[in-house]
C-alpha cells in the first residue's frame, strides 16, 4: 500500500518529512526559550522596603536564597485609623527586622489593616484570624487567648511610666514623695489596658476609661482625673497636639511590663519564625541598634529625666510564670539606665 501511495503521489513523502522537520525545530526553539526564562526566574529576587521614617504599609521581601516560585506569606497587622500614630513605626520596623533575619524560611508581605478599635477588640481580631499579629502589653489572660512571642519588644521600657497633667498644675505634684500620697492622685487608664489592673492592684485611684489614649487626652482638661500615666516614649507626639496639657516633672511609676508580638494560637509557625528572627537580632546586635537609634525610642530615658525623678516601683500581678522567668534574662531588658540611688523605691512587700 505504501509503495502504491508513493508511486501515485511522488511528492507526498518528501512533503511530510519536511513538515515534521519544521515541527521538531520549532519545539526545540520553544524548549530553549523556556529553559532560559526558568533559569532567570530561579536567580532573580527583589526586596521592596518602606521608609523607616514613616509607617510601613506593604513590604514585599524575596530573599536571594528564595525561589521566585515561593509564594510570600501575607501578615496582616493593625494600623490605627483614628490618627497617625508614629509610635507604631517602631514595632513595624522590628517585625520586618525579625522576618529579614529569617528570610531563608520564605518571603513575606506585611499588609496594614486600617482599624479604629480598643485593645480588647484587636485581641478578638487575632483570634478570628482577621489580623495575623498585634503588639501589646502582656497579661495572663492575653497569653491564654493568643500565642505570645516571648521577647520584650521595648526591653521593659513600657513599664517606665511618667504622667501627662493639665498645664499649670505642676505644683500639685511637687510635694509627692511617698506612695501613700501618690495613691490619692486621681489617675486614668484605658479600661482594657493591663496597666489599669496593675495600678488598681497596688491601691492606686484609677478611673477606667473605654477608648483610646487620644480620648483620655481629650478628657484630661475637663477635670475627670489629674494624672495620665504614659510609658516614657509615648508623650512626645501627644503633647504637641494640645496647648492645655503638660508633662509632669517629678514622678516615675515603674513595674515589669513586657510588650510582645502576639499571633493566633493556630499560627505557631509564624510565632516561632518571629522569635527566631528576634533572637538572631539580639545576638548580632541589630535589635539594640534599632532600639537605641529609632526615632521613637532613641534617648527616651534621658529625655524623660528618669534619674531625676522619684521612683515608685510596684509589682505586676498579671505576669505569667513564663513572663516572670524572663526577668532573669538580662539581655532582654534595659540594663544601662542610671537611676538615682536616693529615689523612693517601694515594693509590694513594704506595703
């Protein structure tokens, strides 16, 4: 049959052979181009960084050892929708540092979720996986609800509390030199802040106020309370917003108060990666470099004149056994602060 067909169609076999040769050549060219593109993709990487002078809203990082085929993990965090809180930039930068230290574990993308809500609500958002991470003061309750990353982000500075008062009322506080008199001062804190329970446990006169720090600042001029305790790094972007408040000059309330990154208990892998990254940063010095040089934390103890204030040290009953054990890890805390040895430091046992 083949012989007959070739005899009747003398050019058919030649045509088929030529056609097949063209197909094979085209396929070879296609495979060659595909190989080049694949090699390029395997060696390429990119890092998009947001400025450390502002809030980071989206950061995409693909490390040089990471294949471009790896899909970045999306990490959602809360960005205040109420007002531009520059203090958040420190925690975002520290989170990015931890993730960069573990970039070999995969690329990541930080995504800001703009929300206005009290601290208690953000905890629920993490539990519901609407947020992947928050940073907040710890408590036994919060550690039971979420997975803590047990590295104090501010080296304990959150527990160094100074006060915002009404302008022109410094004289009311100049004579306070003992704990009994300090407990008579009308104070206020957020109703869902651990600070409220800590101060109340020590017998302070504390008004719990629902809402944010901004709402408490708005209430202070109307005489609902007289003293608004703030961590030493917090007042500096709050005082310029109003001309009727001032920084109290003499009092320091101090208690152990770690602030941690928290994630959902279902997201243990993220917690472990962030902890590994933070510990690497502590070991190589980059954690301290960020802490001591970041605009939000740089020279804050000196600026607040910590060594010139009367110190009142109280216990924190909200520390879990795990958090309390960390107090012995000196590399995690402020250790080079010069505090006046003549300050009035009283503990729970002395009461």
